[in-house]
C-alpha cells in the first residue's frame, strides 16, 4: 500500500516455514520496524504456546538498561 501509513497495522500477511525451519519477514514489516540485514532478533515462546514473539535485540538492550537504572524494580518483584 504505497503512500499509506502502516504503523498501526497488526497483520502483515502469512509466512510459510521452510524445510530448514526458516521464514521470510514481510517487506512492509521490515520497513515499519526498520529491520535490516544482520539485525539480531530475540525469539521468545509465548506463555500460551500459541506461537512466538521476535524482539529487536537493541530494544531488549534498552529495556535491560532501564531495569539496571531502576533500583526499585526488584524490590517491587518481591512484594
């Protein structure tokens, strides 16, 4: 959809798992998430076992830095 903002989009189509276990990430999603060749993604299994989530590793790094800076975070977890 050229010229259309797709930032609020949730569904980007379907992918097929190859015999090597590979999938291709749709180009529109790669564009919206600014994914480039060589980017690292963290793979997390969903708790409900319905699938998995891919997270850009730099976003996870940001989260980890925020946790390090939040001295109260682990105190909250114990409550």
